[in-house]
């Protein structure tokens, strides 16, 4: 019976012949017998394989070293040894691929995360990265499940666009070898699917995107990637308060999903990466987020008496250090900051009556700072057009976006969750390069 190790370890089919395949983590030899720890990627736990030397050819056994790939047919039994409860007594061994111990870089000792980043093609085979990428899959699944259960439609927005929805000038240009202007005008990789997502919401009522996005930000930080995945729900008839409720409920759902469905990977990360991980996840899943306007946040930061690297005064954009002070020192819980000055936020946000602030909301998390950015959108054609002109934007290029405010416009809101920032929080890792299989950052697209 062909079976994955995760399923085998949960089963009680003792005495049955099983067939498992995977990669050797360790091979321990004594005089007449060998013990192999086999991992097939389905779980952080290894399966112990017992090999009685007399049954097999010596030269073949020598090739079963750390990193090699093998298939085992054998009997699944309760283990006599103390450390593990079950094992497989090998009856038949097939060696698929050897891994020369002189060359294979993942030996038993612990490797630093920096070193593992240089061998991204092999780090996937370590316990830590196995746990992270299984969890990444589970979170992606939970995201689709959350929205599907609530009547949202998965909506696909283009990767190649001619607009800059965030207006931050961080575009990667798209060119071909044939022509500079293949599309008739300069094109770029999308920084966000929001503008097209809004069109989806103004037709299907509630949509979400889940796509790669690209930003040529020249910032080498623990929380920035040049290519990252974003989840962007957009909902017709939602105001800023509905939007905050959705963001909070969504994040709590995802954390609960991880706690309920990724037990062994989380336990591993809690033991080996961040001892406070489980407590942090439980706390955030079960406590209300703090909500406050930007002006109040600035007051708190100014009154803190702390020397920030970037000094605090009204009008500044909040940096990671400010965000983390609010979350980790002051409120000690996730925080949603609203009503930012319009100058530091994107053109599409709905303006408040004061003429100075916009209905923006950033969700700030411990260790990470901003995990979500969103807003209620300006639904009024005249106000939107005026704001675009104030910012000297090319209104012709976004004619289709403006038209959505001419025909059947409604209040609507949405936000973007950075998938890798969520993964940082869920796994307890501290560098965003370690929660995406093949990270892209300035001067680094090796794999
Ligand atoms: O705050 P941002 O720029 O918002 C938008 O793009 C809106 N269009 C979203 C919307 O309202 N639909 O980005 C949203 C989130 C951030 O809060 C952060 O989590 C993540 O995307 N993010 C990044 N993650 C990794 N690397 C980067 N360079 C990121 N830039 C933003
Ligand atoms: Mg933002």
C-alpha cells in the first residue's frame, strides 16, 4: 500500500505491508542493523526505517546517505525502541538518487538561515522550510475558503498594466526584445490589483484577488520583497467600518485555521524558531484589535518620550519603528490606524469632511508593523477627478476607472493583505526572504 508518512503516522495499520518514498535525513549504522530517518515532505516528522544488513547488498546500503532518495517496501509495526512509536522493517529497497556526502550541503548540523538562503533549491528539504511551505499552502487554502464561504468571488486582475495604482513610482517596466512599446504605451508589472478589483466589486458585489504584485522599492528590509503576493478583497456597499470588521475577522480566521490545521508544523516552529509563537497566535485570535485615528497615534508617539530614528511630527508617514511602538509597547495588541492625512495616502481614498484626512486604514501587527493597508474608496466622480488633477495624474490613462464613478457608483471599500507578512506572523520567522520559496529583492533573483 502506497502511503504518505503523515497518513501512516496517524494510522494504526500495524502488521500491514506499506510502500513509502522520500529523502533520507539520517542513516545510523550499527553492526547488523541500520536506522534511517525518512522524510517524504508530507510532515515534519520522519519515519524510522529499520534495515537488517543480512537481507541486502552491502554496496547498495552504502549509497543510502543523507539527502539520497529511496523507496521502501516493508512491514509497518509498533517500535520496540523508546524514541519512536512506529517503524517500518525494510523488505525491499530502491535507491532513486544518491547524494554524495562530500558534496551534499545539508548535513546533520544546524545551518544558519543566511547560509540556507544561498541554497534556496535545497533549503526546502529542511524541517524549518518544510514546515513554512506546508503552512504557506494551508494559509492559501484558508484564504480561498474564507471568501468562498462568505460569497466573495475570486477575481483575476492583470499582471501587466499601464497604470500605477499606488502612485508611488515603484514600477518594473515590461519590454520585449522586438519593440519598446509592444502594448502601444509603456507597460509595467502591477503593484496592486485594486483598481481593476474595484470594477469587479461594482459588478459582482464582493470579490477578492490573490496575485503576485511587484514593487521596485529599493528597500532592503526584513519586510520588503520586490515580488510579493497580495490578497485584495473589495466590497460594494461597505464603508470604512465594515472594512475594518472584515479585516479583523479575516485575520483572526486565518490564525485560527493555522492553529487548528497545522498543529505539528506550528509545534515545530514554536520549539525551534520562536518560543512565544503559539501564545502570540492565540492572543491575536482571541482579542479585539485597537482602533484609533492617525492624529491620536501621533500624539501617543510624541508623548512616549522615545527617540525614534525618524522623528515623529504630524503629517509624517508611520515607519516600522513607530508602528511597532504602538503595537508592542503601548497597546500590546494589533492596532488599526485610520484617517491618515491625504498627502501620504493614495489618490483613490475617500476624503473626510475635514478636507484634510482620508478614510484609510492600516492594520499593524506585532513584530511586523503594517500587515494590511486599505480604505473606503472615493465614490464621487467630481471629487475623484479633482484629486487626480491636484496630484497631476494622467486622467486619460485611468478613464475606465473614472467611468466607474459615472455609472452606478456606490460606496465601496477594500484592503490588501501582504501574504508574506502574514506568513511572517504565522510562522514566527523574522525575515520575509524566508517565507517565500524563491525571494526577489534588490540585487537578488538567483533562483
Ligand atoms: O499598503 P499597500 O501599498 O496597499 C495597496 O496596495 C492597496 N492597493 C491595497 C488595497 O487597498 N486593495 O499594500 C498592501 C499590503 C501592505 O500592508 C503590506 O502587507 C504588503 O501589501 N506589502 C508588501 N509586502 C512585501 N513586500 C513589499 N514590498 C510590500 N509592499 C506592500
Ligand atoms: Mg500601505
